[in-house]
């Protein structure tokens, strides 16, 4: 591994270790921005935990459960995504993996409070070096995390290797928007890369994303923007007194003010067509 890779992974692990406090203090095990519309299309008035679980449910809806025996949830964070997938899918065995050991410790404690210990387990692993045999899963999920993987294309190859024929990779992810070639687009991309720990190689738009999945061996590929159900609502949530108080638990008041400013900037970037958020389904032949 190149030194820059290990520096990058250390920085990321340290950042997410601090966020474990957030999950603990709020007693909710999710680290994603949430899907803020229910099936009837109603938005707002929901808690962050409900929205975060709705994002997982949105992913679960795409899973083909016919005969599915095993699921791997990569970048599972504090375990909420894997446990919610276990609740929403009839799959006997689920494994959640994350780079951050502190998150995996939290996930294991959280699992003890559920009745899912015979179906779910967690372990620490890097998404681009997954310690499993070829063709050992029917479904691989990665909810709001692949933009961090160094690089994401190596994760696509790993997921393809781990899936059985006919298996599915289902993800949500941040991508570059259609208008990102402008100067302002390049400036905002540069800042986002730094603040959100996104390797440069992962900055691709929707067409580039689809192409990378096909190069990794996936045949049927669908990449659908869903940012309108996520970014404006999360931006509104962080600006509420409740959102501010919740975030302050993890970051303190000063950093929360800065973070809210950055979220507003992401919202502006989305409105300008510079960033997007997608749900992805890719199938192996
Ligand atoms: C925004 S959180 C999402 C967590 C979870 N999927 C959820 O929905 O709550 C992103 C997660 O990706 C993990 N991550 C980042 N890079 C990783 C890598 N190379 N391998 C495994 N996990 C990684 C982080 O530690 C973090 O827990």
C-alpha cells in the first residue's frame, strides 16, 4: 500500500471514530443523510433516524430475494444499515464490514440489543481488500460510502468477484453533477474532495459511473438520481434547532456551525448541477 493510501485511511478512520459518539449519544446507529420522502411522497416532519432507515429501505426494495442466502453490507458504519437490511429482507445471513474498528465495536454492541444475532455479524475490513471467497454472496450493498473507497473502481471489481452469477450490487452514492466542468464546479469539487475525504479518482459523473460498473464486469446497470429526496431535506434538517443540537453532540457548537455552512454549500452545488446523489443497481451475469 502506498504511504498516501495509509495516511488517507488513517484520517478517514479517525474521522469516523469521532462520529461513533454521535450514534451513541443519539442512540441511533446510522451515519447517512437519509431519504426524506415516504412511499406516498410526503416529505419533512420526520426525524433523521427515520429518514436514515428509509434510505436503507429504499435500497432493500431493489433486492431480489428469490433464493438469496447471503448479503454483504460494505461500509456498514455503526451497524444500522446492516440491521435494517436484516429487518427488511428475508436473507438468512448478513455480514456488515467497515474500515473503522470503533464503528464495528459499536455495531456489535448494538446487535446485542436486537434479536438478530443468529443472522447478522460484523467485522472490520477495507472495501477494496475484502477477505471473502469468490462467489460467496447473492447481494452486496454499500450505502453512502463508496465515494470514500480508494478507489471506488477497485471496490466494484471486488464486489463483482464476491457475487454469485445473477447477484446484485446495490448502493447509494455521491457523484459529480452534469455541470461540473465550469470553474465554480472545479473549485467546489476541490473543496469537497478535501473536506469529505473523497479520492480524486472517485470524482465521476453518471455516465462515468455506469462505465466503471460495466468495466468491473456488471451487465445490467442502473444509476438513478435521487438527490431531490435527500439533499434539500437534509440541508433543512441540519438548520433546525433539533438538527443543530443533535450535530453539536458529535462535533461541538463551533464545528456544527461550520458543518451546517458546508451542507448549505453542497445544497447550492446540487441546485447548480455540480453534485448529485444516486441509487445504483448492478447485476452480475
Ligand atoms: C457515511 S457512512 C455510512 C454508514 C452506513 N452505511 C449508514 O448508512 O449509516 C460511510 C462509512 O464508510 C466507511 N468506509 C469508508 N471507507 C471505507 C473502506 N475503504 N472500507 C470500508 N468502509 C469504509 C466509513 O468508516 C463509514 O462508516
